[in-house]
C-alpha cells in the first residue's frame, strides 16, 4: 500500500447465526479532518447509529473483519464522547474479555489514528485479516 491510511472508526456490521461478528474498519488519509455529527455528545452511547458514523467524505478506505472475537467499541460506551477517542483518552476498539476465564497474552486494543500497517499487524497476531468489502 503506497499511501498512508489511519484507523478512524470500527463499526459492528453484523452477527451471523453461527456466532461470527463482522466489523467494518474505516481508514482515512488524514485523521485530523474526521468527524461525525454526534462525536461531541457525551456519552456517545446515547447517539443514534447515524450520528455515530463519521461523515463519508472524511474517510477513504473501508475493510471488513469477520471473527468470533467480540469487540468493545468506543461509540457504544456510556462515559465518553467520540472526541475523547480522537484525543487518546479511550481506545477505538478493544477485545471484550468479559467472558474469558483468564487474561489473554496479547489483548487486541486499537486506537484512533493507528496506521493501517499497525492495525494489520495486531489483527494478524489474532489470526484475523482485513478484507475488501
């Protein structure tokens, strides 16, 4: 990939009958211009799904991951705004370990503004692949 892309949003796009979650990963060439209608609302969990999504004009690449892992997502939290995620106060997405019996060796944590390459490496450690939609 010649151009640099930065992770700006992770959205759950589906849940299959066999327990697989689908997540859309949105990347932008310039994460400083990314914003959504409800991104300054605190907590972001009270916003409608449309208000949580970044404006389409602000991201450049969309990929999908299908996995049995469950991810916690910044836009669904009940304490912070998405702006806090942009500011690095909270992560964008994380591996939900609430049903694990022990803490995983390499817990998946993804931050706003991480490079595509770094996200790809972290997903690869969990045997996950970013795929075209």
